[in-house]
C-alpha cells in the first residue's frame, strides 16, 4: 500500500508511518539506550535492526525506516560525530576548510548500515525506507550550526559549494549502497533547508537534491524539508516521487500545487499528539477526509515524532486513519 501510494496508485486507505518512529518515545527503546551508547546502537547491525522492528511490534505501521542517523555520512568523509546526551550531536573537528574533507571508501566505512538492512529484509512484512540527510543540512552540522553555515555561504560561496558537492557525492554512494542492500524507497531529510532565502534554497538545496534524485532512478525518492510549504515549486522542480510536507498549511491546499504524478506525505503537527485522544482523532479525521480519494497520499507527521509522545495517541492516529477511511469508502 505504501509503495502504491508513493506511485499515486493506491485505491485503499492511506498508508501510515511516522518519521523517527523508532526512538525515544518507546519504553523498549529507552531500555536499550540505558544499556548502550547511541554510537553503539547505530553501529551494531543487530541492535539497529532490533530498534527498527520495535515500533512495528507495537503498531501496524505500513512502512519501516532503518534505524540510523543522517550524520553518519560524516564518517565517510573522515570526520568523527559525537552523540552526547542532552546536546545536539556535533562533529570533531568542525569543518572550517574544505581541504579537511576527503571521500573515503563510503561502502567500507558505512558497511554496518548495509548489514543492518540485509539483516532486516527477511524479517519485515512492510517496505523498508533508507535515508540520508540533505547536503545543506549535513553541512550545517559539519560546520557547527546554521548561522556558521550561512556565514560561510555568504562570505565564500565557492568553497561552500565545494563542501556541498563533496557531501552530495558521498551521499549518492551511500544511498546506492542502501538500495543494493534492499531498501524499497529513500527519504532525504533536508531539515534545515527552510532557513534559506529562495535564491540560496535553489543553489544550495534544489541543485544538489536534484543531483541525488537523478542518480537514484531505480527507487522512489521522498523529499522532506522544514518550511516545505514555502518552497513547493522548488521541490516539484526536483521531480521527486513524493514530497513530505510540514504542518503550516492544509495538505489538501498544498496538493493543488503538486502535479498528480507526485505523491504527498504528511502533515500532522507532532505536538498534536500531546493533546487528548479525541483531538487527535478529530485532526486525523479532518486530514483523511480532506485527502479523500487521493491515490498518492501517505499519512505521516509534519516532522519527527517527539520524545514523551503518549503511546495511546500514536495508536489513536493509526486507528482513526483506518476507521475514517472505511467510512469514506
Ligand atoms: O525512526 C527513524 O526515523 C529512524 C532514525 C532517525 C534518527 N535520526 C535516529 C536518532 C532518523 C531518520 C534521523 C534523522 C535525523 N537526525 C535528522 C533529520 C530529521 C529531523 O528530525 O529533522 C536530523 C536533523 C538528525 C540529527 C540528529 N540526530 C539530532 C539533531 C539528534 C539529537 C536530537 C534528536 O532529534 O533526537 C540526533 C540523535 C538521534 N538520532 C536520536 C535518534 C533516535 C536520539 C537518540 C537518543 O538520544 O537516544
């Protein structure tokens, strides 16, 4: 159903999954986290596979997503990523000069992600999504923050674009490896793209996302960025299989600006899941009704599910999506 919806050919209820569905809101994840560092969880294929499966044991999600992180790509560029509890992850050293970067053997350095995927495929009943960060978002972390990235871009655009180009090349090899290992779709998280003015969005995001998209003709590609409703035409010009929208505008309204052959994903506010079960049901019903009959609609949040999200409200999303759809048929 998920793959059909990606290709705008779904005639049944909308498929449902949630960005960051494997993670801290789940008690079984937190239990594993007490025993192992985040670095270990990302690097041990059996543990990463176990965490990918955790949300699927609890909920009937229609897709799964590999448990990993967008920042592991740094390892393929000779950098170390530190995950420190209670802080944003950071690179060491920070990148201040593109000469610091060299593309190592991506497949060798990130082989543990391919192993996780190979380990998962025989155990899954739903499609597995692979992913990577958008080059601009990854660059923001590599240089030590969004402001530093923008300052570099504005003060020395030529070398900033060398940085983006290098990340793009490593990302393409990394995603091809995930596809060979068996994922059925790819999502690109360009979470920070929305902080750029339109011209810079075009040169720093659209350009490189299109390079990635065009290199991956063999699988569906979903594009996600924050502020997506501001950049609909830009995102459409990349010709992805699907665009994942955040919650600022009604999805049905955004839909009218996306050609029929491109599917749309989203777009509940993740914080809605902290309200009452009735409110959650109301919001899901409203969204599903507004997208009635759309063969290319995938129900998701507008950004990742948050820590401490009440478990019963995740259930409520799945249940109400099913019950509204059966009423609409
Ligand atoms: O279930 C899934 O979706 C798969 C796992 C996944 C993680 N990170 C695991 C993770 C995915 C898809 C990501 C993407 C990611 N990572 C993004 C893009 C999406 C987004 O939310 O904007 C970004 C910007 C990152 C970078 C990152 N990694 C941050 C900012 C943090 C710390 C704060 C946070 O959001 O969690 C991480 C650590 C991280 N990555 C955790 C998990 C489950 C936290 C784990 C923990 O503390 O136990």
